[in-house]
């Protein structure tokens, strides 16, 4: 029996419902159609829901604001990144681990190059979207830094290293990503990002080999031992100390 003969026939309404994209995707598609036609500032939430054929409450069920519809997948990607970092055994080289986590963001952009390029162009034109994007980037950086802080805990300057490396990973990733977006999504985005992250791993990858500091760094001090006869007068002991310290001071100058 073929699968086609076993499948029940759908009514016209059922076929239309099956062909309709999920509501969340429909809202994103409607929003970007209007952004391209009218401009971002000239498009309202009411315009978006009217084109998508849904109500305002449906829009806000998926997106807290109009800005959020421009970046529909970042919350999911941030959650995936956090879960990826948390799933490690603790034996992974930490810098490589955060570089691999950054590649999850690239994967999100590479899933739909056309949409990613459109968003990049839109964000460049709208200062408010640029500020929103920077806040999203900061959240990615914080996730990477928190992971590294845990891995570098107890090491000298561990927090500083974690924050610097996290910032470097984000900077390298975004430099390569924007280069790919400026090319209209042409070429191998993965290779471009790998090349950029290679600089970070070359500069900081050895951090994993630095052992934890059991205690704060101590300065080395000289210890002077004086041997004196039992019963020697105190003035003689003091003179021997002064003589010894005086020789040490002369030698040290």
C-alpha cells in the first residue's frame, strides 16, 4: 500500500493551514517585507500584524518589541551557547571551547544567508537597531567570560584573563562575520571565522597549561642567621648582627 493512497485527503482549508508558515516565522517575514518596502522607522507593529493576518497579542506573544523581531533567533542561540559551555567535562582546552561556542553564532547566521544579509544592511541604517545589536553581543561576551572565569578560578589574574579572552573571541568572530555579510553572504563563512579565531587560539591557547596559584605571589626575602656563643654579652650579639647586615647591604648595592 503506497503512502499516498493511505493518506487522507485534506480539505482546502486544511491544505491552506499546512502551507502557511508558523506564526512566528510569518511575523518575521511580514516585518522584513515592510522594513524593505517602507523602512524600519515607518513600519509599526500594527502594520506587521495586519500583513501577517494576526492580532497584536499574537505578536507580543513571540516578540517583546519591534526590535526583537529583527533578531528572532538570538535568544535561542544564547541558550544553546550557554548549554554547550555547561555540558563540558572540564577537561577541554578552555580557549578552544569558547571558540567552538562562538561558532554556534556563526551557524545561526549561516542558516539563512539572505535573511542575515538583509538584517545586516538594515541594522547599519538604524542607530536604534545597532545599539540593540551591541547589547546582544555583550550578552554573548558575558556568557563566554563567565565560563572562562570558572575555568581560570584560583589562577593569578584569572578574571582578567577570562574577560580579555572573551572580548578577543567576540571581536575576532564579529570581524570575520561582518566581512562575510559585506560580501552578501558569498564564500565560506566557516573558513573565514576559523581563520579569525585562529589568532585568538594562537595568542591565548596556552592559558590552559598555566597551573593554579596555590597562594598569592610572594616576594623572595633574604634570611640572616647569626651564630653566637652561649653567654655572650648582648652588645657583642648586636654588633655581630650589625656587621653581618652591613656586609649584606654592601653586597646588595
